[in-house]
């Protein structure tokens, strides 16, 4: 009996020691060291922990910070990491560039592959609502919000979001009713977001982010999923499958004549086929419908954070950046529509979309920062996309985007 009692005491002491060690790591070590998370490992953390692994901040809890919202450009997706130190905590996308230039805390709250509903409303608001409920990770509201609008596929993604969430489920006749659409945003977009649901039904154990990380890793291991950066190649590789609106794979297109030829530094250069364009495949009514979604999403974002200064940042598609030399362009296909278009349509369509987004921003009383002039000027001298990632700027392109943002912020003061 004494041996059994001794064994139970030893097991109890061991369990208590393990528990104390875990609590020390959860409550002290983990919160204090997240800011030093290496950039190359940051994508291994699941939401919402991903926010606190970002190293584009000087404080453990961000202060007077700039939040970047939108799609993968806002999330900092970039494949141009050549020469980056193995354990560097900073990347080369626009969030890291703005942090280096300003010294201010920057939080990237973008959602890769999202349209306006997910990128401007669901993910940023849901994430900040979750952390507002925690005790160790309570994040204040941002001082500045940069709402990235990407000309290349944001409108297509917004149409996809409508098809999945609005069409056939809400009143089509009231689509342009602002009050009704606001109810849709609150009752569907936010209510269905995972972090919004957790924030709404917050429990004490939701404070334990280290336990959440361990649980997620265990689940991945159980599912025989290797613990590495998620495959985001479909967002930036030339050979990736297109993000389709109707879930159907398009029929293979015949081999096109030479397309996507551009002039760089006075020389003709060939770019890969199937580049993102200023939504050449969409009709004007579809453009206007998706622009309305952007406007209502932006209005909801600005209303949710009334003390923040909100800015729209217009990012051009790759085909809009360069001077085109070929008569035809090959674009990424959406809605199983055509791939080849007249090159002369690119710049006018870019102007049309920029006009819609500018007017939407003005109606929301949000300053409009147009990155096209700066990115086009740089693209005349050298490539600002590639060589691996043709759906996002490379380090040079993101630096130009960052300077355009800083210039716009300075002019609006």
C-alpha cells in the first residue's frame, strides 16, 4: 500500500510540475516571444495566432498601429524571399516595407483569395473582435486602416462571394438597399466567420493560444499533413489552376499566338500567359455590382472603427502595369470565359474600374490612394513581378507600392 501511495504521490507531483511548466509557457514565455517568430515559420501558425506571429511591430501588443486589410496582397503573400536570412523575422511584402520605413506597428489582416466581404469585413473584424475578448492578447483598434483593392481579381472574388452567400438566399430586389445589405453583412458575413463566432461565445479556455497551437499541430499530424507553410501557389504561380467561379475546370485553350509581350527598359520582354488583368472577362453590370459590394464593405469597415483613418489603396493587375507590345493578352480565366483579349482594352478597363472604386471611396469619405502611376513608372524600367510570382509584386514592386502608400498618407494629412 505504501508503494502504491508513493507512486501516486510521484505521479501527482509530476503532473503538477508539467501543469506548472505549461502554465508558465502559456502565460509568460509564449506571449513574450511571439514577436520574435521567424518569418519563414509564420505561416505554420493557424488563425488567430497568425496575427501575433507577425514581427512588423515594436510592441508585444500593437500600439498606434496600421492595419492592412484585403486579399493576399494585404496578407503579405510573396514568393520573392531570395537572400532572406533563415531566421529573419521580417519578409519583403508591403507590411514589412512600411514597418521598416515608418517604425510603426503594422498588422496584416488580409485573407488570401477573398473578395471585399471576406477581406474588408469578415477576417479583419472577426480577428480583432476575437482578440478584444482575450486577456493576454487584447489588441486595441487600429489608428490607420489601409483597405487594399486589387484590380486583378477582387471583383471576381466578390462576385463569387455573392454567388455563394447572397444569390438565391437573400432578396435580389433589395440588393442595392444599403440597410438591407448591412443586415446581410452582419447576419451572414460576420455571423458565419469562425473568429466572430468564437468571440460571440467566448470561453475562458479561448485565452489559451499555446494550447490552441498544440491542438492544431496535433490535428495536422494526425491527418498526416506535414507541418510546413501552406501551399499558396494557386495565388501566384503561372502554372496554377485558376480560381474558378462555378467550380468547373475550363476546357484547355488552344496554343495562342505570342501574347503578353511588354516593353521594359526599351526592350521587348515576354511574360507568362494567363496573367491577371483588370477584369476583362466581366461585363460592365458585373463590374458595377462588385464595386457596390466593395463600397458597402468599406462603409461597414469604416463604421466599425470610427476613430481610425481609413484609406483605399488601389493596386493594379500585372497586365495594367506594363506597356503592352503584343496585340493580344492572355488572362487568367474566371467564369470559364475567354482567355485572349485585345491589348487595347487593358488600360481603358483599368481606368473604368479605378473610377468605380474611387467614387465608391468618395461616397464613404475615404481617401483614395492610386498606386498605378508609381508602379507603371517603375515597370517601364524593370520587372516588378516575377520571376516565380506573377500574381503579386516582387520585393521591388512591393517597395514601390509601399512608397505610393506613404506618399498618399502624407498628402492626406
